C-alpha cells in the first residue's frame, strides 16, 4: 500500500493518476478509446471476416496453422498501438494489468472451457531482454495464468536467435524470418511432462500474419503439445 502511495496507479492511456481500486482500468475520459477486436471472426486465426457468412478467413482456408484457435482482444490501431509502445519500450510493466483485465473480461470463460494447463509467453532474445529488462508477453502471461489458476512457463520456449524487425515484412518473409528462431528447453520439457501438462496457451502482444505464433506452435507440437490455443493483446485488421 505504501508503494501505491509513492507510485500511484495511472490511466494506461493518458497517464493521469487514478484511484487505487481503479488500477488497470482506463480513466473516465479514456474509456471506450481502445477499440476492441469485435465482429464476425475467423474460427481459426481470430481475424475479422470480410464476409460474415464465412467461418474461416481466406488465409485460413488456404493455409493451416498449427495452433487450434487465436483470441484477439484489441485492434492494433491508434490508442492501443500507443499503449503497446509504452508497454514494450518504456518500462511500463504496469500496462500488463490493463491488457490482462480486458483480455480476461472477454475470454476467461472460453479459455476455461478449453482446459488450459499452462500459459507459455512468446520469448524475446536474450540480447533484447538484457536491453529492455523484461519480456512484455511474459508480464502479460503471468497475470493471465494467475487468473486461470495455472502455471506460466516462461522458460519452456526459448528464442535462439535475434530476428529482424517483423513489422515491415510480408507474410511469407515473416515466416522465413522466424524459422528455427525458437526451441523448446529440454530441461523444462521434462518437468512439464512430469507435471502432466498437455494443453498450452501461447500469449503474445501483436498478431499480424500469425507467423510468430505459428513457428512457436510448430516447435511445441513437435514436442508433444499439439494445437495450443493462442491469446494476443492486439491484432491488425487482417490478411485474410
């Protein structure tokens, strides 16, 4: 409580101080400014559909992801993009609470029904971790795991090489850029198997083409964890 008095919670968007019991929420002036990812969505990748009579987007009808389904909380636009910049690059780990609250408000029930045994955050390379000091996906994932009552396995998946920035790359190049960028830690794999963990939830901050979650899912599937579910804080409008 004393820490809260010295460093009171602030609105994730405008940074105005809010009441302690309003931590992790937008202030009254900012409520509604973060656009949710809502509407008819692809049953596989979670991207918004251009034809609401279809069950799957064009991309998922042509290509098969190795994850079972992805859930996306916000549109990666404007205010949400600004908040994610603060979360990733400006030491604003407190933003994880807002993103977790909003994601759980929408998807806690469906994730509970999916039978999730553990949460696995998409890792960042050790060089980026050293520079940034934390992995934003792990900060988010820990809170999701806590609310679901399951462990957060921050060490199961490793980033083996530092890939080029993804945001300016196309879908095919993104996938090639990430090939063999992940590996499963053998020591943690043994522990996870001994614990009887089978159903995993991969979490990340931005879903664009799905390449990152796809490559991570492939590695987990190869180690006996087929079709993990996925949860992303945000997503672009789509390639489907």
